[in-house]
C-alpha cells in the first residue's frame, strides 16, 4: 500500500507549482490553457485532503473545479464583450 506522505507531498508540490502557473497564466493567450492552469492547484489541494478524508477530497475537487471554471468563463466572455485582446 502507498504511504500517505507521498500523496501529501505530491499535493503540496502540485499546489505550489499550479499556483505559480496560475499567476503567470494570464500572459497566455489561450483560454483553455488558463483554465488548465487553475485545475492543477485544485488537484493538489485534493491530494492533500485525500490524506485526511476521501469524501472531503472529492467534494473539494468538485467545488473548486466548478467555481474556478465559472469565474474564468465569465471573465473571458466579459473581456470578449468589451473587445479586449485575450
């Protein structure tokens, strides 16, 4: 069986790397890449919570994915409405 420390440290690394990619992500022109940049930290947080409770990890992953996707899609459509360059 896998050690829980492996999942915890992998989640920490994914959260840090994903947060940094989200910060530098707005420089990317493709909206799909921007969305994927925000999914990496949510997977990392889910792996961290997976070491504590499986249900908590699943609920966190679903909630963060939905909320971040809705915010990004709204921001992208808002920018396209005003004619800003993506």
